C-alpha cells in the first residue's frame, strides 16, 4: 500500500512556536483531510499544543531539517515525517 503526503512547518525560535500542516494525505486510494500541527519548541525539540500528538526535533546547521512522529486520533492516522528547510 502506498502512502503519500506533504508537510509544511513554520518555526519561530523567537516565540518558541511551531505551526504547520500535513496535507494531500492518501493511503492507497483513500484521501484524508489535512492535519493541523501546533507545537511548542524547547531547545531543538518540539511537542504538540493541540489535539494532534506531535513529537520531534530539529537537526543540522541552523535547524535545517526536522523529523518527528504524529498521531491524529480523529482520523485514526499516525506516522513519521522528515522535512528539509527551503
């Protein structure tokens, strides 16, 4: 089974907040609604501040990459992600 999605994360290290979304989610032929991400940054890690369980960390020079896991209980979705700064 093929899983596809896009992730967009915006981090403010000044206010120590993270916002974003996981979008265009498909598993096989089933499509899911976007998942809103909200988090609090502590050091190089982040955790959720909304209903979606979110745990992750920033890595590399100037936090050029982020990896983490999420769980959306409303849709019954869970997974991991990796993202690079554009």
